[in-house]
C-alpha cells in the first residue's frame, strides 16, 4: 500500500478543482464531489466557478493581477477545505486521488480533442 501525503492530496485537489471549475469537466466534478464528499462541496465548486467567471468578465484593465488574486484565493480555500476533510476522514485521501486523476484525464481529453481555449 502506497503512502498518501495529506498535504500533497490537498494541494493537488485544490489546483485541479479550481482549474476544472471553468472547464467542461466542471459538471462531472461537481456531481462527483456531491456524491463522494457531500452537497456542500458541490455547492462550493459552483461558487468557485461563479467567482472565476465573474473575474473573467471584468474589463481588461488590471485584470491580470486581480485574476491571479482570485485564482490564488480559490486554490487556497480549496486546499484548506480538503485538508479539513482529510483530517476528519483520512480514508478519503485515496478517493480524492482517484477524483484528481479522473478530472485531469477529462480536462486533458478536452484540450487534446477540442478547440484551443484561451485561459
């Protein structure tokens, strides 16, 4: 059995979940988080999506720094959320690792076969 590092799982989850929030994988991920972790996580992902989309819709001036701030804040919030759930339920580390891998595959598939998106 491989050792799973809680902090690494939390950071990777945060990075992948925030990236997926504005990708086609969002729908699958939201449903999966709701089933595996609870509806609150699905709702948190929806809020992340709205915040990121709101930031993308801002006028061009000064959006680079502001957009990076929002992205960093979302990744940090997700890292804390996932670390919290792993502290309470360490057995979910393997489940999260699987969700991260599948989400990554779904995002890679979309980017390799679909039109190029500007991100």
